[in-house]
C-alpha cells in the first residue's frame, strides 16, 4: 500500500530543462517541503559565490513562500561555470511556472511568469546563440592567417 501511495505523490511532478550554450540543466519539481538540490547537493553550496546569486534569482524574485511546497532537484552537465549557472536558473524558473500551471492555478502561474519576464527574459526563454564553428585558412571562425607578398 505504501508503494502505491508513493507513486501517487510522484505523479504530481514536472520536468523542465534550461539551456545556455552547451550546458543543459534538467529540473524535476514535485510537491515537497522546499528542497533545492543540484546534483544531490544543496543549492546554497554552489561555488563560486557570485554565480550563487545568479542561480538564486528565481527564488529571490518569487519569494521563499512560493518554493515552500516544492522540492526541486536539478541535474546539470556540459558547459562552463557561467553557462551552467544560467542553465540552472532557467530550469528552476521554468519548473516553477510549469508546476503552478499544472497543479495550482492559471492566475498564479501568470503572476509568476510576468514577474520573471519583467526581471529577465532569459529566465524563461533560452538564448539561441551558439559558438560559430572554425573555418579553414585561419585560427578561428573569422580570424584568418596573415598573408605576406614576398
């Protein structure tokens, strides 16, 4: 009986992803008691300190009370420190919006969405920019080798 009860609670969950450059973060949100974990580690322990504030932006914007009934577990891979941080914050923001749409009400979802978009659009909309590929005849995408006429 306990197993079935657990399955029932697990049903009330959403899965969202955030992307930035080559890093992808997947956020799994379900009813709970306000846990925020990144790869099994509390979100408060993210290094470096400056990026921790970036990751916490959705929480600080929406307030702790909106996260009180939510457990969010995040997996992230690829990219560097900064792009990971941006992918995480996007995944968290999208997960909260999706959860509120699915299991709370439309009005609360719209409130949250408007707040997030007014602050920073990249919290909900992915940045499509990618690295331009290298071409032959040079060291990078645009730079060319020097030419000499001797």
